[in-house]
C-alpha cells in the first residue's frame, strides 16, 4: 500500500493517526513497546513525530496487521532490519582494528 506523507518536519499524534489509520492510544502504546518509536515532546507538552517515525509506524502496522506478527515478533524483525542496515564502514573499521590488535599481540608474544 502506498501512503502519501506530506513534506513536513513534525506531525502531531492526530496527523500520524489519520495518515496511518491507527488510533492515538495505539500510537502511545506502541511508543512503550517499540524503543525506536519516540515522539518529541515540545514546550506545549504535545507529542510530535518526525517523518522517520511516521514511516516506522507504517512498518509496525504492516508487521502487526498485514503480516500477522506479534508485538515481540515485530520488535525482533525491526531489530534484525536495523542490524542489516548498519553502515558497513563501521564493521570494516572494527575488522581492521581487530587485525591490527592481533598483529600487536603476535609481536608482543614473540619477544
């Protein structure tokens, strides 16, 4: 399903509710269940969501309603997805550090 998300910086809970077809109390519940979903509280004590949050709400809705995942299953699927999308450069950097440390350890053991 294709959603048209307006090009705005912040969305109120009511706007996200209408865009995603989710009731506001469900969004507040999902905030408790999914650590990735965090509304911003502004001075007026109202919840505001960014575009990335709206996309995440749509993904959570898809997992729970369309694909039949439980809350725990959806949480696991989201964490798997975030692991796969981590920048490879960080992983490459860690591999290089590991190799350098192993070389140093070899040198120190050899003396």
